[in-house]
């Protein structure tokens, strides 16, 4: 028989449809066979595909193994199907998911007539469903430590008391009568049914997979590289007998059957009542209400990137920069050892306070992705790595201004006294009202006299009138509990070393116990406001994408999510549709206040060129302006003289642009906006002059383009160095640009 005739014979035999054809959308996936000896790249592709199906099904999906894409039976033997199911179960475990049901189905295909050599058998479908063998096999890898999982993948589903169980069983026995006896006979047949593992036993499998948003399902979940190594040496011909599984309660699949019967994806049937808000998932809640944002600042040689790399990877540094290379983004940063861009990194904690390791040992030390850390964590600390070199000061200022930091972690090299950059960073955090924590780094091998000198110099800076903090040395866990809740008056100081690990446990406990300072969840009822921090104009297969921070409100993305993006250079706003959204690389249908997210817009090639950093995304059509009024306070420092027409670079959250002062009014009354009382202002022959320490009401005008600002936003202005801070008090009438 030629190769073409053999292929035609196989296609002819695979002509019996057992399920409906596969859909590109939805939570159902069909696989003919997943072969062993797969590369890690192929397993990663299968993992991405399964993650998509889980997202489509709201955390639950179904895999049909031994079935073609058009729904026809693949006519595979039991060993091939069992092997494929094992590999898929391992992929599910790597995605923090468990197999709820592993159903093997045989005797669907009947050999009606055996043909002579050179032909093929005539096959038909079994019409009587009672003759089909269906066996529920236990998952090969078990279900970890999970005893109950709800439809969203959360722990702690409803547990029934023993009395209630017995009562329900009695009621069921009384009502069913003879029907119950018939059902019992059928159950006995199912229990006694055995699978045939010989050649010609046409088998298919149905796997029901549920995502579990916790790391309690297994202390050491399988990794893809481990599976690729084990698959080559595993044997599946003997079935699943003898495989050790965890003794656990059976998970019920009867919940919400009526909901999943009509549609394969929750997105295909949106709720009719738009007023009812969907319940927030565990990951979304972790990334909003249980997410502490910490800005890490310090001088260029303080070891900021090294500390963040050591904390997030759970590996100590080798003293030659091995930790910092794990988080740096650009080649010149790795070569020079200097951070030039702002970046964020997730440090995850379990509910017990244990750190979620950022590296997977089973994957040869490969870094975990943000979605893996987010799904495994109960509480997250977002560490914002900011530049320390003086020439990157404007990048650091913008990072603190737009980063919505809850706390500031200031690093000081213990071997050198604090520099002028340390003072700038302290003033910057205090200008925005951010509590600070000080860490003395590189204490391994540091002389005692150098460490004491650094602490004395820093104590002077903290106790100065501009900072007003009292240093508090943290040496024990009791000290950690003492400083919690008092960070507006205290400045905890910790001695740490990323090489020996000294002090890192205390720092982790301090970060884990920090209370949430910014309550963005209280802004959900406000109008939606998304601050654009970065723009990706042409993402393949998606289009234009923007990343930023949800400052207020919430947005359900989709074809009905009409939003306004702007302002553009002429002050107008672009009307578009927010097609999709991601948080920590996890696809989501809704973004809420307090989350860092990315949004994909439906814009054409010409319109997407107008996108830029500093824009805002809103539901209602907003307005932009070129002028705004602000009450400012000039900071103390080097000689600073501010007059009318004074030009400075203004930072207002994510907005940064040159502006000049059009009008100045001296304010000498008691501060009402959190700024110190004014002093030092005066007049000369040329008009009003503002000097360090003075307060005034100033009308600023943007020099280049209109921007979206509103009263209440905090601002900072500089001309090389930080010169003052303020709060926007109003928008002048008649100057709206659009």
C-alpha cells in the first residue's frame, strides 16, 4: 500500500463524530495525541494554549483527548491516550491548576466487519449509551492538598455537616424508590467496568481542569522542563494503577452545570443586569487591595538593583552583580551596573508571611513570570527600581511622581557617608508625603567606624526640619512590630547584606507587615481614570497598547467599552474602544482602581501615532487645559529666586512638561493644604519674588501642549533640581483647550 493510500485509509476510518466541532473561542480544547519526548518550547506552547482556555472558561476548561478538531474520533489505543492525559495534567499543575475529573471512554466505536489484508475495517458508532464504557480514573498527580474548590478556584468551599449529609441521603432514598434501585444497578455496572489496554481498544479521554489561585495545591508543582525530561523515560502502557495519589475528598462537578451547559465560555453570555458587579477574583484583589508599592531609591553605588534582585529571586548575590543582572532591562545597564530606567518587580508573600520564590529550581533557576508570582501570592510588594545617578534624576522624579508609592525604601552605602543625592531622595519622598525606610547596605566587610559615621550623618539628615523623622534601629522582630503604624514619625533603619543575607529576613518581615497607605479601592465609585505611562504603538496581532495605572473607577473591557484617550497635541481626545486588558500579564475582563494594567485599543495606523505618554483614558469626554492654578511651597536649598515668567519642568502624576509662571500671589496665612507656612517672599522693583521657604498661589501655563489636570493633584517643579512642591487648586475659566 502506498503512502497516499495509507493516509486516505486513515482519514476514511476517522469519520465517526463523537462530539461537536472545536471552537476557536471557549473553554474546550481538542487534542488527537500529545507525544512524549517534547521540547520545552513545545510544552511552553501547550501551556500558553491551556492558560487561554482557562481564561476563556473563567478558570475551568475541558480537554478532549483522542478527538480531531472536527469532533471525530481519532481511533487511538488506551496507552496513547493515557500518556497524553498525563502530559496535559502536568502542564495544568505548572499553571497552578488541578484535574478535577479524568474520564476514560471506550466501546463507542464498534468494528462491524473485518476486511481482508489491504483493506480497512468497517466501523460504526454504538447507538446504545448503556453499552459505552465510562471509567472515572483518579488524577495521576493527585490534587495536592486541596479538599474543596469553588467555581472560581478559591479554597474553602461550602462544607456540609455529617448530620446534614445523612438527612439528605435519607430524603433521597425515600423519594426515589425503585428509580434509585435502577440507578444503583447502573452505578454498579460503571464501577465494575474495566478498561481494555490492548491494541484496537479505541479510547478517548475527557479532562476537566480547574485553576486554583493558591500555592497550597502542591508544595512543589511540576515545571515544564522537568516534564520534558521525565516524559522520555516514562511508560504509560500499564495505565494508572499503582500510581501514588493523595487521599482526598472528591470534588463535585455538579455545580453550575446548567450555566455551563448552554455556553462554553462565560464571555459568550454576559449578565443581563449591568448594575450587578461581578465578584473580584483572587488575583485581581491581590494586585489591588493587597498590593504595597515601594519606591527603592538611593545613590548610584547603594545596591538598589542588587537588593531587589536578591529579594525577588530568593538567591544571595555573589558580590559581582549576579543578582542585579536578573532584573536589569538593557545591555548598557548590565555592563555599567547603573540603572537608567524605571522598572517594577513583584515580591510575593503567602498568607503566613513566607516569601514566594522568584526562581523555579525545577526549571534550572529560571525566573518566574509576573502572572505566576501573582497567582501564587496572597500579598504582593511591588518594588520600583529607580535610577540613582544624578544625570538620571529626572527619571527618578517622574518614577516617584507617577508611581503611586505607598512607601520609600532609601538605600545608603554603609561604607560611605550619605551624599547629596541621598538628601535629594529624602526631600523627594517627604515632598510627596511618602514614609521612608532606610537600609544600610554592604555591611559585610564594612569597618565599624565607617558604619557609625554613615549612621550619624544620616541621623542628622532625618532630624533636620525639612525631613522631621526620628531614626529607629530595627534589630529584632519586636522592633519590626513596634515601627508598624508609626512610620509618619519614625524612620526605621536596617543593616543588610545581599552577600551574606544578614538583615534580609527582618527586611522581608517589615515589608510584609506594612499597612496599605493608599486606599484606591475607595475610588471605585468615581469616574474611570487611567493614567498612561507607556505606549506600544504596534503590537503584532493586537494593535495599539498602553500601560499605566488605574487611578479611579473601574472599566469592563470589550466591544461596548467606549473610552476617550488624550489629550493630543491640539487638546482633543480620541474616541475608541478598549478591546482587552491585562494585569501582571494575566488576561482580565475588568480593571479596577489601584491596579497597574495594560489596555488594547481599536485604533487605525494614523490615529495610533497620536498616542504618547502622559495621556489619560476616561469613559466620559474630558477636557484639557493649558493653564492651571496651584498653591506652591519653595523648598529650602541653594539660592532659588522665582518671579513671573519663571520657567520650570512640572511633574503632575504622569504628566511632565515645561511650564512658566504667569501670575504670582503671596500667601502668608496658615497652611491649609498640607504645605508649611510661607516666609521669605517679598517684592522688589520688578515685582514679587519667591525665595526658599515661601508660599504663593501661582498660575502656570504649559509651554508645548494642553494637558489633563484637575484640582487636588499634587505637583512638583524643578529646574535641574527640585525647587518646590504644590497642589493644584483650580482650572481658570475660559482657558479650556478642548
